[in-house]
């Protein structure tokens, strides 16, 4: 990806620069967790996660948080 903007490229670990495409996608209104569109998409995500972890009946958990939260949950389940 080329940096065609006049802004300098920020290459620190975070926060990170985002392309105009990502900024535009993030500027859409939020979808409620009760919206049928979200419910369907979330169900598809759960099914795809089952494929990734190689199970047909397990319950994958989608967590909202940092990578540190993910590692904390992993360690808590050992």
C-alpha cells in the first residue's frame, strides 16, 4: 500500500494510521447487537470459528478487548 497522502507515515505499534477506505467504513452507523443483520453475521462468525478451531460442537467465544485480554482469558483456562 502506498502512502499517497501528505500526512507522514506513522509506524509505531499503536495507535496506527488508517487508510481513507478504512476510515470511511468506520464512519457508518453502528449496528445494534439485536439487529437481525448483526445476529446473522455473528452466527456466521461462530460457525467459521468452529471450522478454524476444528470442532463442530464447541462454543467459541468472541471477546471485545485487547490482545492482552485474549491472553488473560487463555491463561485463566489453562
